[in-house]
C-alpha cells in the first residue's frame, strides 16, 4: 500500500511539474488567453519539439477540452505523442491518428493495421477518452467513417442481459458481418470471427487477444480472452465493446444497390467500358454471396465526406506544427494522389463517383478556417497570411550535464 501511495504521489508531482514549467512563462498565459477568446489564427514561435509537447500537455490541463495537433507526417506525430505521453505518465494521453493507404485494387491480402488504429482513436474520441489527438495533415484530410455510422456499428456484448446489446448468437453473427468482420473456420487474425456450436470466437481491433463468447441458450454465459496458439482461456470479462473492423461500412444489401446505381450513372460509353467491367465483376461476387477483398474503392458510396475534423466540435483548438513543412508535404502528397487517380481511371479501377478520398490542401485550409488555429514554430518565418497575434515564447533550455557534481 505504501508503494502504491508513493507511486501515485510521484504521478501527481509529475503532472504539477510540467504544468508549472509552462505557467512560469507569461507568454504561455497569453497563448491560453488567446485561445479562450477565440483569437485566430495566431503564431507561437521559439519552440523546439519538447517545448511544443510541454505546452500542448499544459494547455490540455488548463483548457479542459480535447486538443487536435496537426504535423508534417506520421513520424513527427508519433514523436510528439511519445513526448506528451512521457510527461503524462501514460501511453494514451496523446493518441496518434495515422494516415493509411487505400486499396483501390482487389487484392487477396490487405493489411488493416492502420485502419484499425484509426478506428480505435475515433472510438476513443466519441467516448470522450481522447485528451489529445495528433495526426499528419494527410491523415486529417483523408476520408473516414461518419461518426453516426461508427456509433451504430459499435455495440456491447455482456454476460449481463441488461447491458448486452448483441442479442442471441444469430443476431451477433449478423452484426459482426455488417461491421466488416470476416467469418473464418478458425480465428487467426484481427477482424475475424468463427462459430462452433454455442461458442463464438472474435478478435476485435484494439484488443490484445481474441475473445471467446459462450452462449447458454440465447444468453451469453461467459466472455474470456484466449491465446491464439494454445487456444487456452485467460482473463474473464463481463462486458466488451466491439467496434467495426473497417472504416468502409455498408448495411446488408446496400453496397449491391449502390453499385447498380453507379453502373447506371456512368453509362455505356467507350470511356467507361473498363470501369463497368470491374464494377460488374464485384457485383457478380456479391450476388454469389462472396466477400470483396477490399471495400476502399467504394468508400465514396458511403455518403457524406467525413474526416477526423468532423469528430471534434467547432470550438476545439487546432495546433499546427511547422506549418511551412506541413503545407509543402501535403501539396506533394496531393499531387501524387492526382497522378494515381489518373492512372486508376485509365485502368477502369475508379471512375466518376469513385474519386473522393482526400480533401485538397485548399479544402483542408477551408475546413480549418472556422476554428481557432495556433501555429507552433521553432523559427520565425512568413507564409501564414494575416495573423491576429505573434507570441515569442522564448523558453529556456538547460544545457546538458557536464559531469560537475556541484550542479547537483
């Protein structure tokens, strides 16, 4: 008990220490006041990476609202998240929403690692469990599942009938299929499920191990984790939240209906012959009761274009780290995406109606324009447009220890 109390005391001291460092700077207080007043956009200059992490961490405590931070790329996002989490003493105070490559062609094996990580972050945002979210500009401009669709596809299984939202075994199987899970004879990977009698094995994204659900009649009797290799049961659960297996979600029969409408819309012109052939092949698979290897190319058919920004209320402050590098990288990625689309159109893999996967750099700027934007920069430079304020934070960084014990 004493050891636990000492540990908790140490954590509280850590929290106070890093916020105290920021509070000691008058310019930091000015930044917080600007955010509270809704002053936007404004520039904070003189920050190294570790200082940015410190001010983001302290700002989350002072503003008591989720924060969104955009970076040049995923690597910069991961580094900032690691620094912030080190200050918080936890691994999930700052969450990274990664970018992902869409699979426009049907392939037998498609990795869903980053897609599942994105879904995990989005679920945490909806549950109010995401203090800080960090993403590259490309990730923030990429299409994702609509919040309402994610809510509807997320449900709880529980040994408590009053909490269980899955119903009986048949209803659970139907919900898993609609949520993008693949049925297999035996579970051997994430986003799969298998049924044997009254037992359903399931491997939800974000869980450390697969889960075994045993029914007694129409009610769930037990829920336990189990090991893939040995199939041995480990830790029991009373309730488990199941999120969808992918970002591209269609209700039963919905994709087939929309593909039929898409065929009608593109017509029978010579220019669309290759696209018609690809779409018809996928329609034939669906009509035969087969699964498509990837639904990414049909993402635009799910409805409203949704990005990470749509998961945050308009008053959420958005920090942009090293804006010039961020903008240059985003423009290069957009140019490459346009070249990829051109080739995919020529091959017939994509067509009109299947071409909206990312916001353009200008569209992203427009989506951010109504929010409080804070530029975090190491060095002063131009290219920001009209700024409402410029704050030189000028934090002091101690030099490395030279071995002199007197300093200690």
